[in-house]
C-alpha cells in the first residue's frame, strides 16, 4: 500500500517541524562554541608542579562541546612509562557523572562553572569530595592552569599545579 496523499496543511506542518529541529540543534550548540575550555590542551611539565613520585611526562586533555558542558578525554604518560586514559561527559550543573579510565570505572566528578574562564571539578568517593580541581583559562585563551587539591595516603594535603598550552589548529 502507498502513503496517503498529502495536503497543504500537512506540508506546512512538516516544514515547521523540520525548521524547529534545526533551530533547536543550533541553539543547543551555540553556547558551546564560546566555551574557552573547548579544545586540545598539552601539559607543560617544566612549568607544572607535582609532588615527588611519578609526575606526568606528557598529558593531553581534549574537551569537546556537549549539551551544557563538555566531553572530556585525557591521555597521560608518566615518567615510568605507564599510560592512562580518562573520559567523561558532564554538564556544568554540579551533578556527579561517571568517569571511565584505562582500568574501568574511576571516581565520579561534578563540574561547576564559576565564571566564563573558571570551572571547579570535584571528585567523589562514598559521596564525599576527595579532590578538587580549579581549572582556569587565561583571558587570551592560550593557557589553562589546573590546581588540584587532595590528600595523600597519610592524610596530608597535597596540591598539584598543571600548566597547559592550547594546541592551536593550523590554518
């Protein structure tokens, strides 16, 4: 059997629905392109500060736009040659989301935007915050500083400072 004949009303309604779909799609990505965190970031180990132990030799963070937040991917190589991969998708609404890593599920994270260039990432264990990262992108958008505060195995406060440069796209 064939389809029913289409009248002028159905044609107009179909066009209106398609127009609404396009507008909604454009609006949902409009704010994401203005997010200074979006892009590929490369760790500058010489200007970063990590406690003694096994600091990263190389780390690449890539953040892509998501509905009201980001899709985060990172790949890290440590001085001992060990590598890790981490990823999650989170909105800037403070809700916890699952984080997947090289060896499976990791600590959940929540993101909260403080201002256009500052985001706080909180990491949870048993519903308690166990680490906090303050991510700040410079006004020129070329540098990101991530200051993370947590506790070591003995309960002492530990602060790491990662300095990242934006990898610019070639024209």
